[in-house]
């Protein structure tokens, strides 16, 4: 959607709303959106990026859809393919399991393999995709072969490591906007976990699959995957098993985000409340199965939900008070991105740029290669004319 169309659409909606004698709260009720959402659309700072939503607005205003859809609304333009993406796809394209079944090989000790698996997750969290692809190119076939060549007593452990490796690959591909490849990696992680006889590792695979569906905007699939997995885990949560609580909490936070993107505010905040209860029972934040679940991460998701629902004030109040020191660089940077989005909703350009620059100091590759950042900076450029030197330099680094 061009910024010109976005602004023109906002003006047209405001004009037609007033023509019909509707207030913003009345129109919000008719289209099942928040008043803040209506205000942001009319001011041209929020997109209507789904035709189904535009149809509801046209119906509420009693005008033909064609009068609003002068251009087909689309999701933000993306930059060129990020380095490392193609290599990660190729890692999944090799017939490594077939070779492993037909050709046995010496099995390296766990002390040699596990640090490489841990390193894969470090690179994933740091968004260092080229290095991750280089590592996985050798690690995935090695683990596929080792898990099938090992004596029976070692196979479960090796399949667990294989599951964790595929989870890292899925997480990276999901962040890179490659849902099909990320889905394949998540599915392989679940299969490896099942071969290991590890139900919690299978739940961790479902957690990764939820991120894939979120990125692909398949919110009904997010809900179905997270709901069924969390329901299966509940008896372990009720017994107080920490690892199960972390996984259940992560899955429930995914349900909250999915609900917020469907503008189901009540449902989203209910999921957040349930997740917070379990996080408080769990105590300090943990990182079981790379969920980073705990009170701080619940608050980070509350910020994200607030931004999705157009409640920028709530997002900023909550987000500026949370202590993220125990979280990964990836999560800390994402908080600043969400705070920048909240500032942008209020047309506070300088504050939004400051938040993005803070995020860039934490994980430069993630910020410079993320489609949300790309679109956000594009929007900020339209709000500030001429742009400040800081915004212009940031735009140049991102490629806007």
C-alpha cells in the first residue's frame, strides 16, 4: 500500500464517517475495531492490509468497496533476500536422513556435538544467519547420521539434539519470512523428538510451529496448534513441572498475539492474564526449550498485544517499566521495535527513531533485515519531512 493511498484512504473514511453522522466510537463498534484503530487509520498512520477488513469498513459506511479500494492494499514491500536465507533452505533440501540410513559412520561423543547445537541457537538469537547456515550445513547431516548409527542406548539423546537443531533452523527461517521452509524444519524437529520419546521436546516443536504460522498470518492455525499442545501439557503444569510450565506459557503467549492480530482484545488479554499467573508461579524467568518464559517475557508480549490492538499508551506505559536484562538480545531488541511502533502510532517520530537506534545497538542484523523495521522506517519518513539526520541515516542502513 503506498503512503499516498494510505493517507487518502484515511481521509476518505473520516469524510464518509462524518457524512453518515457517526462518531469514531460508533464506527469502531460497527467494524469490530478499537477507537484507537479507527483514529490511526483516519490519520494515515495505520494500514488496512486485509481486504476483508476494508469490506467491513465500506459496509459500515454504506459505500461501494471500489470507492475505498482504489489500489489493492498489500503488506509492506520487502527488501532483497537476506544473506543466509538460501543456504538455510539448502540445508533442508539435502537427503541427509536417506544417506544416514544407508551409510553408517562413527558416532562422535556428545561433548563434541552439543556445543555446536548450543552455538546454533546463539547464532539464531543474534540473527547471524550466514554463520548459522555454515554451521548447520555440517551439523544437520552429522546428527542425522549419528542418531541412526549410534547404539540403542545413545539414540534418544542424539535425536533430542537433532530436534533442537531443527528448531533453531525453523526459528531462523521464520524470522527470515520463509514460512514453507520453517514449517519443514519444525515438522522435522517434532518427528525427531518423537523418535527420542520426548513429549516435552515435541511440545517445543509445536511452539516453533506456532511462530511459523504467526509469520504466515495463519492465525487460526496458531490457535489450533498452541491450544492442543497447551491442553496436552496442562496436567504437568498443574503438578508444577517447570519445563512444562515454560512451554505452556510460551504457547499461551502465542495465542495472545494471534488473538490480538484478529482484533480479539478480550481473548488476547485473557491469555496474557493466564500466562502471567503461571509465570508468577514459576518465579524467575527460565529458558527451557528456548522459550525465555517468565514475568518479563509476559510483559514484552503485553506490549506487543497493545501495539497490535492500537493501544499505544498502554504499550508505552508497560514497556518502559519492564526489566529485560535477563532476556536474550533478540527479545530485548524486539521490545524496542514494539515501543517504536507505539510511538509511531502517536506520531512521535523522534521517540520512535530513538527506540529503533537502541534496538540496532543490540542486534544490528535483526533490525536491518526485518520487514517490520523496513515498513516502520518507511512510515516514519512519511511523517517527518524533511527527515532528521538520524532517521535518514537509519533508512540508508536498512535500505529504505
